[in-house]
C-alpha cells in the first residue's frame, strides 16, 4: 500500500481553520479526505453530526470524506485509520490533522518520523498555518504558540484581510517573512483556497529546492553590506544579518537566519557541530533546512530538521557550470545566531 499523505493544519483560535476545513470537506473535488480533529472542547466541524461522547467518532461525509474526532492520542487515531483502510473498511486518499488553536505543531510533526508504525503508513506532506490578519499582531505579540505556528509553516494562509487595510496586511506579511522566509504566504477569503495550495506541497520532502523567499535573501544581502563582519567570505556568499529590524517595532523571538558559503563542509565536523547544537537548542529549533556542499561527493546534500530530529539525503549532482555553495536556513526561538554561524563556518574544510 502506498504511503498516505498527511497535512497538519494549525492556526490560532478564530483564524478560520474550521471554515477552510468545511470547504475542503464539502467541495466536490473527487478526493477522499480523512480529517482528524485533535480539538478539545472547541467548536467541532459540525456539532450536529459529530457525537463526542465516545472516544473516537468516525463519520462518513456525503462527498466521501471522513471525519474522525479524537479525544486521545493522535498516534492511536492514525493507526486506527490506517488499519481500517488496510482492511477495506474505510476508503480515503489522505489525512488532514487539525490541531487545537494553541497547539505546538512540532510534536505532531515528530510523530510521523519517530514512530515506525506511523512512518510505514504515512508521509508527512506539510504544515499549513492560518493567520488572522485582524488579530495576528496582538496574538504574535502575546502568545509564543502563535509565533511557533508561523515558524513551523510550509505555507501560510492569511485570513480576514478584508477587515484590515492593505498597509496593515503588507506589514503583517513583512513580519511573517522575517519569522519564516521559507513559507509562501497567501491571502484567503472565507476558506476559498485552491486544493493545489493545500495538498502535495512536499514541505518535508528532502528535495534540492531550498524554499527561501528570494526577496528575503535580497533584502538580507542588502542589509549585510551595512555591517562590518570580522570573518572572511567566499566571493558569492555573505552572511545575512538581522540587525536592521523592521520599520515597525516587533521583536519576535521566532526568527530566521541563513548561513551561506562556497567552501565545502567537512562531513565529520558538520555532524559533530549539528549534533551538539541540537542537543542544546533542539526544543527551540523549529525548522532548519539546507542544500549543502560537502567534501567527498559531487552531489548536493539535502538536509532538514524539526526540533531534535534531522536527516539528510543525497540530491542531484551539481550542474555543469554551477558553482557549489551551501545555503542553510534556521528558524527558531531566540537561537544564538553568532554561535550557529560561527560553528557552521568552523565546520568548513
């Protein structure tokens, strides 16, 4: 049986997750989707049909989707769905997990990598985060969970932009981009989203495309020229710097920075360094991803991690005429940028 793709849907209370899900569940898109609601006492998708007195309730929707409310372990729910699919009792193509508004998506994502049984049945596709344009700044200022959800995202949907000015939306997008330059942002109205923006995003695939917003890098490069650095750069690689701040004062603890170099990494040194930082800072490292130039191989090394879990894979060969260069983005909570960049620098050949 091929792996069942899974999507994690997260976002703060009132950001429109339920609206988006209702749309996904009721639209005639020909896909059979199982929704796992990992909610506790919040408004369910449809209170009339979801009875919540049993441990789990599985409801077949009219368009072939399935809705499963759990009051227990996510792992058990995933195992149960996979088992029923294998036995031919349930037919579905993919799973969407809706987390509670205050949940940290990290442990949910880790379930797919740490649990062998889950890893044999499912493939984690992406983490989608909904942000409510009207209340986002306040939520991001007050609640670390909201900032973490942004840091983890592979795709950010901004809802309720009709309730704020264009300038406020632009400011919010700017702020989100600094927290997470990897995730494309899209304004959505009343959950109207093309399914191609929701599914098969392959955010956790180890692929050679390092998805960092190109404007973010340009902006960072521009900023880096305004600051003196006391270490050598390769010709094309400069170390972006965040000191320039935004044009408004949000100093979020979830931040991103990028390491770049056109010198090769020493694999053993890099492994030691990454092992050490993950031991110390793992819980604060939300997502990190890179395309690396390693000594001893003519292929790109694709690397990524979530919290303490990391993995790498050989990607395609460097193209003829392509100058090998490493690029790695770190997204995390108050990570000591200098220690990270210096350690990466010292892991070069």
